């Protein structure tokens, strides 16, 4: 073919050279190459006739031809050669003046006296097997129209043609021989496949095109099973490749045994074609393991996705447990919520309890209605000072389910409930008391306060007062002669047949003797001035780390709190008030830091207790930016 291209290029060069010597605007050239349809090889000595001029020429050894000095107009070609079928080329060549036009033509070799037809004697342009998997054999006829016998051979160069019968035959004049072509669809490539069957005799040859569509099994994947209940679940999959032929059916198979298929297990069809699909399957059995596979079917057959497994829900209700409240010596309140009936109506719900873990209906239980939703009830007949475990339960036709939570609770010990009243200091007299809020069914026979200078005073190691019997508030007082230097500890007490209970511990002492002021409904204690100047960072740190008379939680006052402290400065006392001016260090002797920011993180307000002036200072260590400190603490 390289030789053919080279010779054609030479022809073009000659044409161009020739055109340089003529008038290109008046004449043109038609040229081209004639090749064998089956082999692609050039055919020499082909008689090429130009219509309508009638000029003729023969192709050279390279199959080329040429007509020159042609006026513009419409032309066509007619080709003929022994052993080749005449070629009436109906293509219209529109030749423009001074232009060249290339027209290449193919010719088919004739089989002398042989006629190839379909089984009915009709024209057979090609033998088509299509995509239907069951079609693996097709027939056509060879008829001898001549006057002498012909030896005919049939051959192919194709893997997927498995047999041609007969592949060699002597055909006598007038005889028709049927030929059977069989293919192997397993050898086909996906999609369109095409090859040629060579039919040759001693002096001629031809080709019959054979076509088939290759089809493979579809490619399908199985989706995860979702939304499963006791009797239903959502199955699905995705057809990712139809395999060269339409997927006519797709769906899911499921079974109690592995590898479910259309023949082994149940299945549901969910449409056709490519893409994702899903559907809800009903009628499953509760608390049962299933195997699931997606499937897809085309003309080749059925393929399956990977196997998935899941277990249906038990069908039991889902119930949660509420907190245990209102605990007394012999009762407690609890409840729960049925959040899901499991697909079956809840016929009973309630509480179960025991002194052992994981109580069931065989233990103490209380029924509290039917159906979904919240419920609550009181467990009675409990033993005093005993630890119990309680769970909620719900029952339907599939059985009884219990809440997971079973946090233990303990009934009260029957001792009184008592709190200690916050003490008030009047000179050296401490006024306090208590409140017996419940005797839990056992009368209070004694109540009062215990006090002393050691923590957690009780009836055995401290002073005490007696303030009658029964429940309710009561007042008590005692003299604390050393309260300005000594901390006193106080607890209320109450006694019944089950024992004595103490309220929370309160204290009075030097802290209670500190001056105080009221602001926004709260009482604030004021600590002494430490007696030195500090920048703001050091002042804030000093307050945060201060522990005074057993109390922490001190802080710098805000600007507003300092304003209130200035108004109460005579009652609070201890402030420096000698002011010599507000600049050049003259004010720091009587000014106190606040925690309030002025305009950035490094500037804070201060308050002058000499004349009430409010200024601001930068947080550094220079003298004019150092001020005094009075820590404050809100009373408990």
C-alpha cells in the first residue's frame, strides 16, 4: 500500500505540473484507485468508462486511473473486468472548472456461475445471528447456475464461528446446496461482532459477511438491607452493566439458606434495565436470619450480586425506663415509655422490681395500662433502707421486653429529714435553728442544734440545744464569746425511732465579723486592705488566691460595687481617704482598683475614696498606675 500511495502522489504531481501548462479555470481532472473489496489490494487492467463522455482507460499495476482536460460538469463511472462484477458507480461527480476530483472505487470478485441466497432464494446481503442466545445456527444456499460442476470451498478466520457445514462441496449445474453456519456465543465480544465467510472456487471468490451481537451476563450488586422490622425489610441492588443486551428482569432473592436464587428461595421482581432499584418485602418471620441476593436477567441468563445477611427484629416492644422519684421508706415512683410496639399491639406494660438485679414478671410487678406511650406508677410495700432494682416492661403477642436501664435505688432509712438555718451573728449571740421537713412516718422525739469549735459537731462531742419535738421550723441560739477570733461549727439535728439525722454544717467566726454591704439583693463581705500598692494584674491575682478565715472565692469589686462601697464607707471602715490630687501619684494613696475594663484589656477603672473620683489606669508597674485593693466575697 505504501507503493500505491507513492505512485498516487506522483500522479498528483504530474497533474499539478500539467495544470501549470493549461488553463486551470477551464479544465479539470478525475482520478482514483480501484481496489478489491475483500482484500483491499489494487486491481490492474480494469476498464474504467467515463460517463457521459464515453472516454475509457485501463487501471495500471497500482490500480490507478485518470481522465484529464475535462470541462466542468457532472460525471459518473462504469467499471468492468473479467472475474469481477461490473461496477456501475452511481455516485455523481460534480467537477468544477480547473479543479481535480478523486474517486476511489471497490470491486467484488465474482464466483463463476454461483448464486448466494437466503434459504428462500432471496437476496442475502449478510448472515445476521443477532443477540438472541438461543440462535446459534443459521443457513444460506449456494446455487450453481452454470453448465459445469464447480468445486466450492468455504473458510473463515474467526474464533466465534465454530463450524461451517459443508466446508467443501462439488456443486453440479442447477444444484442448490444448503450451508449451515454455527457460532459459539461464549466467544463473542460484548456488542457488535462481524467477520467474513470466504467462498471460493477454482477461478473465483467472494465473501459473505457474518454478524452477531455478543451478550454477557449482567453485572449486579446487592444493597444493604434497611428498615427491617419483625415482618418486613427493604431490599435492593444496582445493575451496573447490562452485558450487551437489555436487562428484562431484576429484583431480589431471599431464603433461610445461603445463596438464594430464582430456583432456590423466594424472589421479587423490581423492574428492568440499568441502575438502582429497591423494594419492601413483607411476610417475613420475626427474629429470623435471612440471606439476600440481588439478581438481573438478560438474554444470556441471570446473574446474582453478593450475598447479604440480616435478622428480622424480634417483634418485641421497645420500652425505656424513667428515673425513680419520690423515694420514701416504703414506696417509690417510677415509670417508662413504650416507644415501639414491635409491630404487634402492646397488651400490658408496667414496672417490675426486686432486691436482685434484672427483675422480671416473676418478681414484684405493677401493670400500668396498654399500648404505646408513657406511663408511671408507685411501687409500694417496700422495705425500709433497702436497695431495689426496677425495670419497665411491655408485653405483646411475641413476648415481653424489658428496659435496659435498671439503676438501683435505696429506700429511705426512716430517719428525719432536717436542714440547718443559716446563722446570724448579733454581737456574740448566734441565732440559728433548723427545719424538720419529714419524719418519714416515725415521730420526731427530739430536735435542736449541735455546735462547737471542731467540725461536724454531733450529740456525742459538742454542745447542743433542745427545741421540742415534731416537724417544721424551729429557732435556737447560743453565745459565742470568742467569735471574733474563733470559728464555731453548727449543725441542726432531729431524732426519731430510726436514729438521728444532722443538717448541713454552717459556720460563724471571724469571717462573720468582717464588714459587709448590700448590692443587688446580695450581702458582700469586705476583706481588710493588705496595705500596699499593686498594679491591676497583681491586684486581681491577690484576690483570686486569697483564703481568709477558711473562705476562698474573693474578687476585685466592679466599678458599680465600689460606688456602693463608697456610699457605705463609714459603716465598712478601713479605707484610706487622704487625697492630694488625681495626677502624678497624688491619688494612689486613697484609690482602689475595680475589675471593670475601661476601653481595652490593659486599662481598668479605679475609685478614689478621698472625693469619689473615678479614673482609669494602664496595667504596668509605674507608680502612678498602682492602687490599693479591698477584696470582696458574696456570702454563701
